[in-house]
C-alpha cells in the first residue's frame, strides 16, 4: 500500500511529547495491534480485527476529506511509536440533537501508553487546533460510566456530564464542554 501522497496532507500537531497526524493506510498494522488489546478496548466495543481497522482508517480519511477535521493518530515523538488516537469528529450516533449536532471528542490509548497523561495532552492539542481552525464551539463526548480514566481526562478538559443515555445496549454518560472552557491541570 503506497500512501506517500497522503502522508503530506493534513495538519500535524505537536506537543513536547507527542505528534498528532492523520492516519495512513500503512498504519493498519499499528492500529490493529492497538485495537486487538482487550484492555485498551474494554470500554469501546471490544477488540477489532484487521478488516475493521482498515475500514476505520478509510472512514477517518473521509472525515478529513469531507469535514476538514477528525481523529489524529498519536505518535510518541521520542520513539515514533503509536500511542493511540485522539481528536474531534461527527459520528451521528443517534443520541439526539443535543449530542449529535456538535463535534464529538474521542481518545483511545494503547495499553503501554496509559497512565502517562497522553490522553489529556493529545486532546488539549486537538481541541486547541480545532478551536483555532473553526473557532470556539460546544463539544461533546460519550463515556462508559465504568471508564474512570476517561472520566478523569474529560474533567481535566472541561467536559461536564449533561445526561445519561444508552448506546448499543450499554449505559453511557454524555458530556459537554462549552466554548472556550477553561482546562484544569
């Protein structure tokens, strides 16, 4: 799979420790390794096979092509290792206009990258890029009530719960972040 042309397209956002870039077709194996881990995937539908990962990367590319934003792949700057993905998209989950009409934040970390503050660091950078590009706007996210790590990250990013819901047969908490919400440490 040659995707050298796509490698130069799209924004690259850097933090002191991380590089956020668009997914490439050559990332299928790295994303497959990430999503094969039952620990990393326990709150987001379970492990995914290579075909699902290939199709996800195509959907992510479509997000960027049509909406000019989406999820970034997260790389550790020092090692170049894939640490996860993070960003804002439009997923139209059917949860109502108070959720589906706003950009939805999402993050997923590899098990070896968990507990290092990468989710917060990556999402702060993605939110800053999104607000710089599109202006301040309300943002939302969906979190399993048992996902304590993501609940902490959401709080640090200024997201607050606004309603409980069911998604694909599971209880979830819907969160919102007002435009230009302060970010806590």
